[in-house]
């Protein structure tokens, strides 16, 4: 619990602030979408604007109270899990789209706006916001920026970072920084905007986002290719890229995931296949027609059992929705579902998936694999029960081997979920001494008291207190 005197000062500093302190009220803010990671906050506060946020940060700094920023709590790395005695700064009430500028192709929004609303608002004026994390119907744009979220369209269009032109950020001392602008070109000074994208709330609080929009593609075509072997599917991906075709999406499901998704979504997926590719091409109608024909031919050359085109826009939406439901479909199988995130060069995809399957057998754990084949981002998903401690030790050992192998292939421990608590024990291994030390130097410069989301990404002190985890790959 936080001292009542501090809470009184907090309410005085921001009179319109909603503050939750009762245990039953703050309990839902003790975890995010990451299985087995949880914590307990001292209070949860809901600022209405940047002025509220600045007041909260100034007061928290004066009293040395940690601050953990949160949106919808859909993160998959423990990035918004609270630490003991902290304030959870929940930004969901800052949820206005402030401007759509069709002349400059930009949209300005507060951090609590749901990602799907960003897409819909752009779509309504003939524009396109490409980043589409799997949680886009409930995740917030502020959370997307904090984690540098990706999504199914990442192969062609990139990730959140590629669409952030400017930020308003409240720094740990309560001062407000404005980073970036609507200019397409701007190389004045350090690129501080990018420093805060993906910083997971450890350097400041994003209170406004200026996003780049694109013209809406005139046409789309969705294709479904099935394979008797995972290697053939991986070779198809390599061949598509080698032919200089960059689809909008190029997704992969293994058979276990495929069967779960079909049982869940019932869209007519061919469950006898060992692997499935979901491919979408978009752009000018003539270019889309040409790319679809070429992709079909490439799939056929690489032993596709069948290649099917979505006959209607509605069918294309159903297929994409089915892919987005993979996590939910798998989560029905066991009490605990751990959705992991590792990325390797595209040329190493087949080797990576074979290794995941080998490790699963070695450690006697259930793993289903799906992901963004086009950009090398895989989601090995562990189906387990956190109450079974012996099984969880085997899960943790398998995870460590998977991340070690991904790094040995020139990969990364996270392609889109962030580091948070779940991956921080692997970060030094990936970055090396100098780069890892540089992260800490930046953190100390901007947040010398270490109060902004402490314990996430890395620990500043050896004896740092972090939320509990049922498996060692967390804190």
C-alpha cells in the first residue's frame, strides 16, 4: 500500500484524477497478456491529459514512487506488470483521435486510442494505417509505440516505428518533450523520437502520437497454399522473395495450430496439411493480378498440395481473422499458454522450425508454431500448466535452447513482443557488453532514480525487486 499522505497529495495535484486503491479494484492491473507473470501495484491512476501525467510523475519522483505505464494490458513480455509499491499509470481514458490531416497524410491520437480505431478512421477517408498487431482490436496505440508492435503486414509495410512521425512525451521529471513533426524530411539533431519507440515505458510516458498514413491499396488478393512438409513451405517463402515479390502478408501455421484454428474458427481450412501459408498481395489491380499468378506458380513449383484464392473480400477477411485467432484457439487446449517470439533470417526458417520440434520432443513439452514467415518471425507456443512445476522447468529449458539457437543463427530474442520481464535474461547475450552498457547509460541519464517501469528490459541494480514469475525465463 502507498501512504495515504501521498495519495492525498496525488489527488490534490490532479483533482480530476481517478485513483483505485482497493485490492479488488487493482487486482486486474497486476498482469498483462504474458502467462505466469504477475505483480501488485500500490494504486492505479487514470490521467485525462498530459498535464495530469506530468503532475503524477513530478510527485512520484519527489516521493520516489515507481511508475508503471499501462494501456489495455495485452502485452506479451510482462512489460506492464507492476512492481511492489508502484503506481500503475493507466492511459485508457486518454483516448481521443485529435486530427486526421488528409493533406499531409497524418493522424494524431492520444495513447489510449484502440489500434483498430486508428485503422478504421484512416480507412474512412481512403487512407491506410498498416501496422496490425494480433491484438489490434483491443491494444492501444500508446502500447504499440511502447513495444514497437509488429503484425501480419510487417513484411511489406514494416512495424509501428515506421509510421511514427512525432511524439509528445512526459519525461521522468515531469517536463514535456515534443519529438518530430509532420515533415517528411527532418534530420535536425539526434533522432530522439526513435529512442522512445520500443522503450517500454522505461524512459518516459507517451501522451500523444503523430502517425504517418498511406493511400489505401486499390486491390487485394488472398491465397491459401497447403503443403505436406514444412520444408516445402519454407522453400516457397524463399522463392517468393527471391522473385522480388513482397506480399502484404506471408503467414505460416503448422498442423497443430491449423487444426486448432479450424476447430475454433470453422472457415474450411484443410486440416490434413502439415503446413499452411496464408498470402496476401495488395496494390494496383494489375500488379495484384500479376503477383497472384506468379505466387501460384511458385507455390506449385515447390510441391504445394493445393493453392486456393479467396473468392470474395468476405472470404479473405474470414481467412485473415482465422489466422489472427491462432493464439485464442491454442489457448483452449491447456490451462497455460505461453506465446513466444523469436526471429531468424528467412533463410534459416526451416532449420529453426525443425529445431523447435526437436527441442519439444527432447523436453517432452507441447509446442505449436505459427508466425510471420515472410519476415522470419516465429511464435513457438507452449501449451502447459503453470501449476505443474516439473513441467514448467522443462518448458523453461526448452525456451532457453530455442532462444540460444535463434541467436546462433543470427536471429533475435524478440521480433515484436518486446523484452519486458520475459526476455531480459537473454538481452545481454544478444547485444554484447558495449551495447548492453549503452542501454543502461541512456536509462540513467533520463531516469536517474530508476522509477520508470523498473526491472523491465534490464536491471540497474543486482538486487532489484521485480514481479514474480513461475518460470525462470521471466524475472
